[in-house]
């Protein structure tokens, strides 16, 4: 979960209480929607010859490539599509905020498609 900067200034126990309350407000519906949209957008990449695997769990989506990712080239393509992701080794992953809309997730997954 992305934390507001002021939250890091709170004692750990209070921070956990704030995050617990926040997650109750957001609920699992937001996470379920993000997971569904990530699956819809990323799972078709399994058909791509350069993709080793695609995994989605909750609000985390990972595309594992067969070869190491050219970080500069891939990141440039992502930025051109209005998305900031940082490839790591053979992995291109996203962890969108729980408040992301379906359109936000679609923009992320479309940018990932365009970058491969």
C-alpha cells in the first residue's frame, strides 16, 4: 500500500491502526477490481514468445521475460505511454494504488503491452 508521507512520521502501532482503518474504507472490492483488470490486461501476454510467465495476485501484476529487460528502452516506451514502471532483471511488475480505477489499470497494462 502506498503510504502518505505524513504517515511515516507516526509511531508504528498508530501507523498500523491508520492503515487498518484505511483498508476497511477501501475494502477488498478495490483490490478485487484491480486484480481482475490486471488479469484481463496481462494474461494475454502469455502468448508472447518473449514472455516466460505472467502472474497476478491481488493488486500485483508481474510479467517475467525469458531474457533480461533492456531497462532504458523499456522504460522509455512506458513513459511515452504515460506510465512509470521500473523493470528489474527479467521482471516488469506493477503494484497500482488501491484507489486506481479500471481506466488507470487499463493504461498500465496497455503500456506494458506496448513496451514489449
